[in-house]
């Protein structure tokens, strides 16, 4: 067989194996997406797979298990430099290339040559190729294993780790067989050939001693075709018993000739010796080393099939669970589900319809705690021996969602409880009592949750306020937007998720949104939008036609990353008495520049609007802010300050005089509506519910001030429901 045909066979064997190795990741991605509840885009740069993000490498490092510990996420981020990426590419490429070439060569030997024809010794080129591939596989495999496995236990607590462990053992067996074959068996086979008694003629040549006539050391070079022996010693194409550097003399070339570019007519040009002596079995008369070599060759073939089997189980799964579930948490979670299915069927069916249920995040996953934790519920021990917490906090959610929890913790939402007490003097000075605050303010702003033996104390619970202060010192409640126990992303993307808190005379964002063109389109077409796309990329145009609250303040757009910090993308603090930049908002100053955040918001707008349109909108908003600050708030604030300074208004308390009520609603109601209406493009709120009402209030405050100055003092409310009560 010619060298070109030999190379073709190697090439096609390699290509076949390449399809086995290279085609599997796409299918594997679907399995991982189903297991984690995340789309392909969560780990990959593209929705169809491909290059991994940092979280994808962390997922691999965690043994293909989700959730991912924070330490692995940080480590993965640190390994995303161009140098590390280049190194990974080179090492991965070499590992794949060595595996394809090595496996392809072994398949070639078994399919086209057959091990029995190499009993005279392993050819030099094949030895060099085999050793090179094994060394490359070993070195690159060490790096790739380090990149995927961070602890010994990860070899045994998941299917990937177990398959990798078995694959490593099989590879070590292959190395051991290779070392023995090259260092011991090869030498002994050569010695056996040399020790064989030289046959007297053609009738004495058998398949057992044919290898003696290999053309080396001045020996004759014989080949066999169709049981006929030919002497190719004098042929210039059989220099030193090698044909074109590939085929060796002392072998049966009957099968090999079928793939050659020529036929058996070439043997007419060489001397015919005779027929091979019939000895029955081909292996009859083989030495112990030669028999061992043949067995080892077939053992290597079996090992290769087992390695490919491991890869198939890893990539495509196995009909039965290979790693039995022994975690106490999982067993406890099963118990929770069985119990709550009976006693709280609404909770059970909510959870059953959630992504959590599809990825085996059960009750205990979220509610588990330790007995040393102050969230620990002693009463629940009567039902289950594992410690649980009734209150689930963002700190517990951070086990699976560390990035989202960290973003939320620094947002204005998480701090609304303290902001409320800072900015709203009506709470500080006792306008309402505890009952009114619990049923009203705290429902959105949050309470300070108190526990007794793990049971929430009435008055501080139930509560899902965005600024709730939890016993574990975390802030907020994820179920404010992702209501339990379905925790739907689609629900949080809809404006109704925000309207429980963002409505009414003081912050009517939902009413403003409904009046805007954005709201009009949503109410007309929203039921047809795709709220939960498979690739997790909620995109303008493809999935929705107009933005919701989440689109502008949280969702990803173009090169703007998604966030759970609603403080981002704001360039004005419109709820403040005097409109200021976010960094100047005393109750909760921002740490980023307002120009940076405005550019982010503009990029969100660019999904649907032209740059000129966007610039004009923000110019108009800035003019509205200047108009409110300079023409309305500052003059009235100066007037109020002068009344306090001259003693015409009392500093003893707040809300005990008519002007204090008027001034509070001046900025807290009409002032906010004017500014927010302009920001969200609701002209009726900007004018009729905003500036128009501000003018009325402006006049009333001035009239009341003139009356006070004329009468030299006004009446103080001595009796008021809930006053001074905390």
C-alpha cells in the first residue's frame, strides 16, 4: 500500500474520532441547561454555545454542579486574561490532536495492518508516534484536570468527575501497557526473531517464522501474497526491507494490497520463492512475547472503546443515576415536598411550576440553616430533624445567585427602610402610629424582622419589603419582585411587579407608565410578548416592543450589563425635596458619576430610539428639573425657613401647623409628579397632576404665610391621631 493511501487511512480514522470528540459539547450544553435552569448564554458567549464565559469555567471547575461557590467565580474571573485564554486554547488543541492521532493510529493498526503482522517488533516511527502522543496527553490532561477539578471529592460526587476518574485510570493502564510493549515486549520479539532457526527454503516458511525474512542484517526480504512467497530483496523499492518507509518485509501483504494503488502484477517483477507452509493456526509457533504483544494490542483497543464510552456517558448521560443521592439536604427536601403537598397545596403547586423544581432546588435548599444561626426555627424540629429557617433572606439566596445578591445589597431598594426614616419627617415626628406604619409604609419599605425561637414576631412579620432588615444582617427580600414560591423572572419583568409600591399621590410611577406610550403599547400587546426566552436574553424588538420598569432600570441592553441595583442608570434623584444628582443625595449617596449612569440609560433607549430623540428627551428633563428647583421649590423653602426663623412657625414639632402640611405635599406629592411625569413621558402627570397643582399649592402657601405675618402667629394642632408615637 502506498504512502498516500496510508496517510488517507490515518486521516479518515482521525476525522471519525474528531467527530466523536468535537460534536458532543453542543448536545451536552442542552443537558447542563436543563440541570441548572439556565440558558446556554449563561455559561457561553453565544446563545448556541461556543466560547465560555468566566461563569462557564467556574461551572466546570465546580464539577458541572450548580450553584457555584463565590470563591470559584472569583478564581474563574482571574483566569480570563488573554494569556490564560491563549494557554487554554493551545493546551486544549494539543490534547485533542494527540488523542485523535493516537486513537486513529491504533484503529489503523487493527483495521488495516492487524497486530499479528507486527510480531517482528514495533516499527520505529510507530514507537515515536505513540510515545509522543502519550506524553502530550499526560501533560495536557494534567492541566485540563486541574482546570476542572478543585478537590479529590469532586471525582466521586458527580457523573462528570466519576467518568473523568475512570478515564484517567484507563489511560494509566494504556500507558502501562505501552511502556511494557516498547521497553520489554518489543525487544523480546526482536530477539525471538533472531533466535529462530533459519528456514532452508520456501517450504519451510510459515507465518510464525516469516518475520525472520525482514531484509535486515543481510537477511533476505520476503513478503507473502495469497499464501505465495516473493523475494523482494533485489527490488529498489524495498530498501533494507522497507517499502516507502512504511511496509516491512517479513509480513503478509494480502490485505494491505487491496488498498494499494497497484495490483498483484507487481510481484511478476520479483522472484517467486514458493508457498507458505501450512501450519493450521496463524498464531501457531508464536513466542510468548509475540502472543503477549497481540493480547496487549487488543487490550489497548478495548481500553479505547471504554474511554469513548466514558466520554459518551459524560456528554449524553446514562439511563440510570450513577451517583446515588446521599445528601441529607436532598433527603430532607424530599420530605418537605411530600408534607407541604398535603398541608399547603398552594405553596407546593407554586413551587412545582417554578424553575427551582426543574433543577432540584427544593424546600430545604432555600430554608436550610444551622442550629447556631439566629434564624433557626426550634418549632420545626417536631416535623424534621434538619434545622430550617422560616425567614429566607437574600443572604441565603446568594448561595445560588451571588452576583444578583451583591448588586441588590448596594441598591437603593435594599436601603429604603433607613431612607424612609431619613427623608420623611412625618415618620420621625409622629404623623402616623405603629399600626399605620405596619399596614402601610413597612409593606414596601420593610420592617426590622424579629424572631422568638425562630418564629417571626407579629408586627415585624409577614413582610417582603424591599428594605427589610433581616436577623442575619442582610437587607431586603427577593420575593418582593419574584413572589414566592414560583420566583418567576417573567413576573418580575412586568410592570405589575412594581405597582404595589410605586403608585399613589407621592410616587405614581405605575400610573405615569400607564399613561405613557410605553404603557399604551404594553397594555395593547404585552400578552403576546416573550417574557422568558430560552436563551435568557430578553431583547427589544425580538421579545418585546416597548420597555417596562425592568427594561430601563435592570435588564441588559447592548453593552450595558443587567443589574439588580436599581440605583444605577439614574442621573437625578427625583423623589428628593430639592432635585440633586445621585451622588449628592444625602440619605443614600451614589458612588458613581451621574454622567456615566446617564450614558448607560441612553444605551438602553438606543434599542428603540434614535440618538437625537434621546438627547432631546434628556435635555427636556433637565429643563423640567431646573424649572422645579429654581421657580418652585427654592422660593417656597426660603419662605418656610424665614417663617421658622422669625418664630411664626414652631420648631417644636412637625405637622402640627397647616403650612407644614402644605409644604410637605408641595414637594412630596405635586413636585414628584411633575418631575417623574416628565422623566417617564407622561404629559398629563407632568402638567395637570404636576406643575398645575404646584401652582395652586404655591399660591396657598404664600397666602398662608401672608396671613401668619399679618396675625403674627397661627394655630397649632394640639390633638392629632397617632402623633408622637413610634
